C-alpha cells in the first residue's frame, strides 16, 4: 500500500485552527488505477506549494482501486482556492467519469494537533459515510 507521508508545506500559526479534509475515492475499474494515481501525484506536487496548505498525505490501495487523501489548511477558503486552481481543477473534471464512489469529510482542530493520524481521518470518513447513508435513506435523526 503506497503511502505518501504527511508533508508540511507551510508552518501553522500557533494557537489557530486548521480546516481539515479527508477523502476516499474508489475508481470503477483496475484500468483506471494508473491514471488516477498519476493525476494524484500531480495534485500532490501542487499541494506542496499551495498557499495556506498546512499538511497533506495520500494512501493508494491500487489492488482495491481505492485512494485516500488527507489535508489541513489555514481555512476553508485556502482549500477551495487550491481545488479551483490548476492542475487540481482539471484533474477533478477529467477523473470524475472514472469514479465509482467518493466520500469527503471536513472538520476543524487546533493546529497543535497536526499532523492528523490516518486512524483519525478514517474514523471521520466512516462517520460521514454513515451520515450520508442515513440521509439518503431518510433515517437521519437530525
């Protein structure tokens, strides 16, 4: 399972909060895996110089056709600016048809808690998947 370890592109300002995003992507077929992985590496290079990026990591599980991303940002605006900038913007469009499923979750935490563990990120993703499933079936208690 190739993992790109947590990297810290920009130092966090002490006593502030980080905006965190974790994602899980599953591609439709094994033939989509190499392309997705290569595009992921391009996004990885981009995040390493992105303004407001406080940290990021990636897990690739090619035999399961699954990829996980984890990133921390100075705020929501920094994340959205990154997502709307090339090459990430085009990568999202190009890869959308290859997706079988995708899940996203967002939360905030004190910057002193960075880096985030993959165990924590996967717990957040699992909880978000449960909430999304309950909402889709109309069984949420919200």
